[in-house]
C-alpha cells in the first residue's frame, strides 16, 4: 500500500507507549496496533485528530504517501490485496 503510517516515529519522539497513546486517544490498543502496523483500510478523521492532539503533531507527521513499485503491486496482488 502506498500510504505509510509513522505512528511509531512519533511515539518514539514523544517517549510514549502504545498503551498510553491508545488510552489517551480513546481507542483499543488492538485497533491502534492495526493502524500503526499499516493494516487499517481507513481511519476516521476524529481518530486522526485525536492522535494529532495527543502527539502534538500534524496528520502529515503520521501518514505519508510513497509511490508503489511494480514489485510491491505484484506482491499485494498475489496475497489478494
């Protein structure tokens, strides 16, 4: 997927645990892990706003677009992406 999630980067910069972030944002640690690991298909703007508020950052600090290579596209198609 060409969208990369950088929540780990912001967590490290803020010296915050996944559990603490999940609690402060109001989502389960499991749902945060899905988002953090790039397995989410969507994110609500309310959740994104809460993440930005708690982490004191902008949406672009958490999400970035990367061009998909042909190898990436082929691997995703092979697993039913």
